[in-house]
């Protein structure tokens, strides 16, 4: 009887266990699914860092190569140096060109000052010539006045001569009749002779005055010609004055050439722009470097990310600022803390689903996929680890989103 009771209890306990185990497994599975949905995880992730290609900005042979492949360099450290001698010569030549130009500007300034002095002298000559013209015009007017005066004197002398002649011819016949004396007749004859001389002298004065008018007019014309010549010389001297604008306009170009030469010379030495790891070094000392041609790559070791690809159904649970656990395949037992920096908003469309985009209408392929895979979007998780941590670009990683330590989700 006791054995039957024991068997019954065992049977009852077995039923309870057979029901409890599936129920526990179901509850556990639901909890796991809930946690997986709320805090997604993925092993489709890679470690990523910014990197740049180092290329020289000037041509020339590499005289110093200060780094080795895969070596760590600090910010400001020398990477390599290109032979600076051609660029030093170019800088000296540019400075010499500027000095030559400055000397030309000084010489031209002196020449311009001399030409301006010549303009002032020509202007003074023009003023003097104008004064001579005025003086010659006054002389002409004076000579014409002298002609008028001499003509008036001639007219008076002629009138006096006419009176004396008439008087002589009137009294000469009276001498025979003893109405006048011989002395009166002689006086009348002498007066006629004196009058004739006065007329001749007055006529000479008129001729002299007219000659002076001609001479004054000639001087006036000469003064006018001299004034026109001085005006022409003034115009010529004014037009011949040089300006500094062409030389001054070259100054900026010469200064720019110096700055360019200094820039090229400074670029002969290439320094690390940040703490970085050298990789893909494919050049050696003595090789000829070309502008824009990369010689190696620098990986920025200051910040590392884990770029994790999550399904589109999980994206809405991930927000910037959320915390995450990051594991790298090379150190699976080391957990790194991370913070979500950003969540991707676009990936390249699948050509097998939507076709290719081109001008006009989309090219949609007529295919049928029985299994539709969810699109994955990249999530960038910044790894909070010291700079000295030996991460490698593109190494495999796993990312697990986790709740905020304060109890909520950031």
C-alpha cells in the first residue's frame, strides 16, 4: 500500500514537471524574444575608424621617410620630406622679382616727378607766352594809335601848307604893284617851304607809324605762334607723364607668387594631422612623389566605431544615445562599452526588387521572390575605449543594445 502511494505521488509529480518545463521554456522564450526585440543585437558588425590617404601637394624626390608601415604616429610628427631645394630657389626668385618691381616703382616715381616738373615748366612757358601775346596786342594798339596821331599831324601840316601856298600865291602878284614888300613875299615863300618840309616830315612819321604797326602785328603773330607752341608742349608734357598703376597692379601678383612659393616650400615637409596608424605604405626613400598621388594611408585612432547592421524591424528600437556592449572577434571575452552615435536612414536599393533608377520611369524587374529578406541599416556605435586599445579597421564585431543604467532607454 505504501508503495502504491509512492508511485502515485511520483506519477503526479511527473505530470507537474512535464507541464512546468514546457511552460518555463515558453516563458523564458517569450522573455528572451521580448528582450531581443527591445534591445536588439547583431553579429553583422565591423570595427571602423576614419582614414585618409596621404598624398604630397608638391612634386619631388622623397629625401626623408620618417615612418614605417603599420607604425603609430603622434599628431604633428614628421611623415616624410620632399627635396625642398627647387622650392627654396622658387621662393628666392619670387622675392627677387618683388624687389625688382619695388625698385622699378621707385625709379618710375622719380621719372614721374621729373615729368610733372616739366609739365609745370611748360605751363609757366604757356603763361609767359600768353602774357607776350597780350603785350604784343597792346603794342599793336599803341602803334595803330601812333599811326592815327601821325596821320592827324600830316593832315594839319598839309592844311597849313595849303594855307601858306594860297597866301604866297595871293601876295606874290601884289609885289609888282608895290602893295606888299619884298620881305613879306620872302616870308610867304619861306612859310610855303617850311610847310612843305612839315608835310614831308609828317608823311614820314605816318610811314614810320605804319611800319611800327606792321612790326607790332608781326610780333603779335609771333607771340601767338609761340603761345600755341607752348600749349602744344604743355599737352605733350601732360600726355607723356607716366602712371604707377601698371606697376602697382603687378605688386599683388608678385606678393601672391611669394605666398605660393612659401606654401609649396612648407608642403615639402608633411606632418601627421592627428594621432594615427600608418598603413598601406608603398613608397620608399628616394622615390619620386607626385602631387595628389597617395603614398600611404593614415587611420585615425582617436575614435573607433562599431558599424552594426540591424534589420529594419529593429531600427525603431534603437535611438542615438543608447548604450551598447561591443565584442570584437579577436578578443571575444573583452566587453567594450559603446554609445549609439547615429542610425542610418538609407542604403543602396536592391536592383532585384525595385530595378534601377534612371531618367524617366523606374526600371522595375518582373521577378518573384518567395522569401523577402528584411533590409539592414547601419548603426554607428562609438566605442568608449582608450586610444591605445589595439583595434584594427574592419575587424568583425558583435553589438548588443542594452538598457540605460538609470533604468530607461536613452
